[in-house]
């Protein structure tokens, strides 16, 4: 019908499925007007292509169904579209629709559950109790043992047969038989299956698939991330519980260590970060290893301070937490901040002293300032390895899936985000540092500084320096016979969602049988569920060329660096280009996108659909080594603060 406002029945149909909470959050102007959301939708919203629920896109429905033009698309779908099997798409605002259940104290994500009839289990389902042999015969051909062991480490650790465990216990515990099937989703979409006490995967194979039931919510990996979000309140409670259990070492242990410093004249460099760089792996940790080595070459002692237990944000005022201490890369112990401050003394006249704040997660600004003042320090550096100084969500990803570019803290976007409530504290904590200390901001790339400068509350004249963590030094390509065969496409490093691993994995799965392509993963550990070639690569202070050498040896053609967050600096991008590898990336990948665009090192693609189309058409084959004859390079690595001190 053209206008549901004139029809009471139509209005009731809409009211049963309309999501007023979503409508208010998606369209703040409606909330500001104070009107009733459904009335607004009926009177004007559907004509303006506004979405009535997170699972329904008005624009997509009308584009897919031109015969519905001129009518309310949502009403059409509810009255007849679903019966005709017409497809629907989620709203563009769906991934932002996360709210807090204040009474339960945790974040709850919207679920994709459009209204549609459920076939009666009695009419079509197999018997409620298939024998073990019947279940095994049905499930075994589509059961993924490698995935099951990867996803359930307890089963792997006990050495159990994965299929037998799933058949006897796993399905009752909500475990999934393969990557494509979600037991939780299937039971939520089909409550009749749960009510009958059936193994959901067995039901889907025996009956549900033929009935058109889906094996899970088809909303992509971003929705999976959101559905697993944990509220900051719960994360902070967990952090506080961990911190409360930490035992402190006696002050004498710290005093004894400081008495054995290598610098005779008292040269000292103090650093702060979020963890122990000698015990953990990552970009910031590698940076601190290089800085430590450089300070040793300068003859300075290096005192590193980090939270003894993990904190997801700058430690709140009043929250108790101890600090771990390293001296020249060796562990000293765990102490309270005031114990550390009491053990430090201002350096003797003529001594060379400095400090650098690499990350404030788990630290308190007052404690940092007190420690530095005890050592007679006030002038130092604040590194922008991430965006901790702008938000508790230090990747600037709304709900850990979508780039947000740090909008105003009072914006609706921040209210929708799990990090929104803690953002003000992060900004205030860093503002306190800028007031108390003489800081120079060190940005590893121009793109990160530009965004930080546009969003920070730091003084407009805050001194800064652009200090890349590595630079390319052209060299001759290695003498090696050109490899013929499929295009080799690789993912480099940690297979995490915010690095874009799910997008790469989906790409590899889609084209796994395509003779034009060969997919690789280069990292320290393989993903057991991934069916692609793997090469172990571990970049350390002792093996800085490990990734570069592996890329050249394997003659990788293309690296998919699909980071969802704004990378402040990407070692992997520089390693790839140095090895002659072309890069495919996204516009919101920060330093990666800027590096690729400025140097012509590959392609910056708008989204996953464009990425898939590039491989579907074969256009990506133009990025093969044989086609490009790429320039190779060495990487000159920065010593970070040591380089800045030398330049000064």
C-alpha cells in the first residue's frame, strides 16, 4: 500500500516489527523533535529511505524490488515480501546499534532476527533422538576437525577425537562443528529446534537446510565481533580483580638493582608502556627493544615501567595497581609507584637524562609525573604508537569494527560505542601530562599526527616531530629465477579481526579452487582452521629481516593488509614493499593507505566487495612480480627516542 498512515491494520503490522530505540539512535533529529518514532516513519521516514529496524535497509529493498517503488518498503516486506522469498539487507546503521543493559551491567548487541514463520519441527524434523551412528553418518562429511580443535583448545589439549567429542558432548555445550555453522545463531533463529532438544547441526543437515533455514546470521565478521563485545565496566572489574592479587616486592630489591647501574655518571633513560617488552610480542615491544639497545650503546641505563597486570584503559583515579620494573632489559620486580619514586634521585650534574612515554594504558598520570619529578625529569617525549591519548578505544574503532576518526565526545556515535563512557577520562589524563610536563609529541607518520592534531585537546603550539619507525633504502633485487605459476597472495602477521584477517580468510576460501591464485599466511603461528599455505616468520631484534627475507624467498606477489583501524605506522607494509610485494588495503588503514597511495605501491580499495571483484575479474593479476618488475629495498630501522636525542 502507498501510505500505511490511513490504515489501522497496516499501522499495527508496522508496530509489531518497528524498532523505536534503533530509530531514535540512528536518526537523532527524530529524537530531538520529540515525536513518536513510528509516527515519524509512517508520515515521512519511509519516503526519506530511513530504516525502521537494524535488520532492514529501506534503500536496499527498493533497489532490489523496483515494483515496490512508491510504497512503504517495510510494510510491503512484512505483508508479502517475506512470503515471496524477497531478500533483505541490514541497515547501514546496524553495526553501530549497541546499547548498555544497565541492569545487567554488560553490553548487548543487536541480533539479526527478521520476523518470518518457523516451520513446525514436528512436521519436518528428524526424530528427536537419532542414534550415535546415525548422527555420525550425517555429520562426519561436513565436520571440520581442524577447525574444532583450533576453536576448542581444551579438546586438543586432552587429545580427544574431535568428532566423537562433538557428537557426545560438544553440541550440548554449544560448540560449533565448522566455521560456517553457528549453534547459538541456529537455535536463536529456530527456537523449535532447541525446544525439541535436537543437535542443531544434525537438524540443519537432516531437515533445516532443505527448509531454507540459515546456519547462522549472515552479517559478516564485523557483527561477530560486536556480538562478542564485553562492556568496559566488566573489563575494568576484571582488571581490578587481577591487580588486587599482585604481590609487591620489597623496596630493597629495587634499591639494590639501582645501585648496580652501568652508567658511572648517572645517565638514565626512563620509559613507560602498557606491558613488558621483553616478554610480549608486537610492534611497540619491538620499538622498545630497539630503543633499549640504542640506550645501551649510548651508555645510559634504561628503566622501563609497565602495569604489572593488564588494564584496558588509563588506570582510573583511585584504582590500585602495581608497576613492573625492568632495568636494562632485566626484570627487577613489582612495586607501587610511590616506592619507585622514593628510590629515584635527581641525576648528578653533567649526567644525560631523558624519558619517553610510549603508552599510558594501565598508568595513572599523577604517578607518572611523580616518578619523573623524583628523577629530576620534566622534558621528554610522548609517542603516538596508537590513539590512546584520544580515546579508550585506542584504535579509534567504534565498537571495535568501524573507523570513527574520533568524533566529538558528546556525539551520538560515542554514545553508541562501548568505549564512549571512558573517553573523557583518557583525554583528561593526557591533558594532565601536557600541563605538568614539557612534552614533545613524536608521531611515526604524518597521517597519524594530522588526525591527532585535529582531535587533541593539547595546546595548539605543542612541539612535535615526525619520526618514521623505518625507511626504505633502495637496493638491487636479489638474483633469483622468476617464479611462474599462480599469483601468490599473502596475509602478514597476527590473524586478528582488527588487522582484517576475516576478510582475507573469506577471500582465500572463496578462491581456494581457483588455479589463478595461491594464498599464504606468514606469521609466528598458523591458524589451524585456515586452509592455506603457511610460513613461520618471527621478526625479533636478532632477526629484523625475517619477514622481508621470507617474502623474497617465497616470491609473494601481493599482500592483503586489510587493517580495519588507522595504523599509525605499519612495519609489514614497509617490509612488503622492500621485498617487492604489491599491497591491497582499505581507505581507513591509516599509514598503510597513505604509504600505498603516495608511493604507488599497490591499490587502495573501497571495501570487501571491490576486493573480491578484483580477484573475480582477474584484474589483480596485473600486480604479479613479472608484470611490475618492482624496486627492492632495505629497511633502515629507527632507534626511536635515541634518534630524537641525537638529532636534538
